């Protein structure tokens, strides 16, 4: 059986030691439910930025080509990020990242892994 307070303490200690602060922004909605207007700051949280390998395959006819890409993610305490939603934005090193997934690890409500995609602004 896990001692939940101790598990939270261990994760919090590592995030405080090696993590950084992230600001989360959300676009406003118009009367039709579409994204519009200036982004509003939703919250700030501390987390550990990391990247994982994601494998994909491209099939063209009978040929298959495999590709490995690095997928950006942030590990954070669950209580700090429970207000986040998919399609929120995070700025990191002058790059805009879109939140594409929130994964409550082991459904424990201790830590959350946030999946990100880089937003290409065309430049």
C-alpha cells in the first residue's frame, strides 16, 4: 500500500529542485463557441519538462517507413493542473505549445503528465 502523502512529497521535492514555472493561456470563446479574442492567463504551475520517443509509421503502397519523433511533455502535480484543458497554450523558450492530452498517471491523483504539440506559426 502506498503512503500517498509521502509519494506526493517525493514528486513535489523533485519538481521544486529541477522543475520550472509554466504559464497557461486559454483563448476566449465567442457566442458560437469558437476560439476568439486574446488569450487569458489561466494558471501557473511548476513542472518537469521532458521528451518521450514516439514512433510512427508511414505506409505508401507496399512500403513502410518508420519514424521516431521526440514528443514534448510536462510532469506536474495533479492538484496544480486540474484546471487545465485540452487546447490550452503554454509558452516555453519563445515557442507556443498546445496541450493535447492530460494523463493522470495510475489514476492516483498525484501526478499528471501533460502532452504537448508545438504550434507552427509559419515562420
